[in-house]
C-alpha cells in the first residue's frame, strides 16, 4: 500500500507485468486527471467539509481518518480528503479480493473508495469496526454488496448522473466506429493496404438510420439527443418504467424489447445489471436484428451472454458490435473478441473522461467526508 498523491501518468505502450489474474495483478493506474484545477478545500487550519481541523506539527499534517482506494483515484478526491484531515492509501492489488482483505486488515480504514473493483462482505469485515462508508466513483453499484453493507450499517455513496454525458458520447463513438468498420479499416491500413478505401461494403452514414435503445434513462436520452439532433437519426426505445409523454418526441417507445432489436439499425444497451437483466441478451435477440445492424453495449457486460455474442459475431449474424464492457473485466487475454475485425473494444472507459472523473470524484469524496462527520450524504445508495 502507498499514500495517494499526484503521480505521473502511465507511459503509452508500457508493457504490463506478467503474472496474476490475466497478467494484470499488481498493475495500478496512475493518471492524474484535473491537475491544476481548483479543489473544494479551504486554507489549512480552518474547518473542512468533514468538520475536522487540520493541524500542522513540524510541517506534517495530522490525519483524522483513512480512505482505502481499490485503485488509484483522481487526485481531486485525494485533495479533498487531505484538506479535511484525512489520508488516502492506494492498494497494491488489482481486482484481487484476497489482496484487498489482507491490506484492509492492516489498515482498518474509515472509508473504502472504488471504481468497478469488487467490494465484498469479507472486505467489509476485514476493514473492521472503523469502516463507516463505501464510495463508488460512478453510478453502477453492482460491484458492491449493498445488502452486506446495509446489514453492517455501512453507508454506500455514489455519483448518479455525473458520468452520463461521457457514457452517452462513448456510445455514439462506438456507433460511428461500427458504421465505418473502424477495426477492419485500421488494421488493413496499418498493414500497408491503402486500397482498403475502395472496398468498404457495409459502411453506413448515420443519417436516416434508426437507433434503438434498450433503457431510456438519463444516458439513453442523452444518446438519443446526440443521435437525433446531431446525426439526423430516428430513435426508438423500450423502457417498461417510462411512458411516451415523459419522452416527448425525442424517443418513440415501442411495445416490447423485441421490436427494438427487429427495427433498429443500431441497438444500444442502457440497463443496469440486476438478477432480472443478467444474460438477458443473447443469440435469440441477435437473430432478431437485421444482418446489417450493429450492437452497442456501454452499460454492463454481464447483461449479455458473451459466448453467444461471440458466436453471433463469428457467424456474421449481425454486422458489428461496439463494446465498452465485457462479462469478465479485465477481459481475459485469450478472449476471441480481441481478434474479431467486426468487434470494437474499449476497456470500460466510457465514464473516464477528465470532466466525468472530476465530477464523480468530487461528489463521492464530499459525501464520504459528510458521513465520517456524522452528516447525511447527498447521494446515499442504502438506508438503515
């Protein structure tokens, strides 16, 4: 473990260390987004958002609480904690529950802050009685055992809506990449085939095409705005929790999910991972789609039966898939998805633009401070 602070961003093209889960254990991200931006903090020696006073002893800062990072978090959050009299400690592990548990036993922190890494009941128990709050830098909560946290009276806080614009834009990017067969063109061009530009069957303009949304919440509606007003697309959607009057003329609701897959030229998935949605999309749905259609997923990988998606792409059931999420993350290095020209892959980066990360970090860090200070969180995911 190490204290969090401003670090140099990782070098592009750096080889990851061998060993560990999928060759990634021990790898730590280190991008310091937002360096030089103003932080929500006051001068040393004044009351901070947590109600703690920073005191200086021979140039050092007295630490009042500890936050355990399951991965390197943006320095905005670290600055907020430090200004409030806390310290942030970064794990030496990556998606490694056993490693987290050993560190938590030693550290006994007041808070855990994560991105998509697991936070389990065993980790909560290992953290001991000091643990008051778990913060998720993002909106999806499926990686945190909410039921276990609630039973232990540990508050869970998150950042709903703070990454929505970023995710919507990523979905639009994946849609464009599929429409232009980006993977295939990129690989051919890099191999010296400039003439690839003369044989681009099954590439499409977006204007006049139909975008189909499975889930029409905040992100789905932002993507619909981009598609309709930016590209001139038609937008249909299915969401059992919404009525047409709530969407106006932005999205035309259809009667059932199957109609989205049948009618759309691009199907974009925007549903949370729940027991009901897990593996709810598979070969049956892909076979409903037009053979020229593309499938976009920037929500949760486990909603899709990945083995059936791979089969559909290998057999050419649909034209292309753009995936920001996969069933297992990190995606195993032996996955067939890597070698498919008709699959666009990004490593769960939809929500990690500079602006999105800063918004999420500020929101969650301030709520962590509030909980530690005995106050109500602005965005609490559980009640007790």
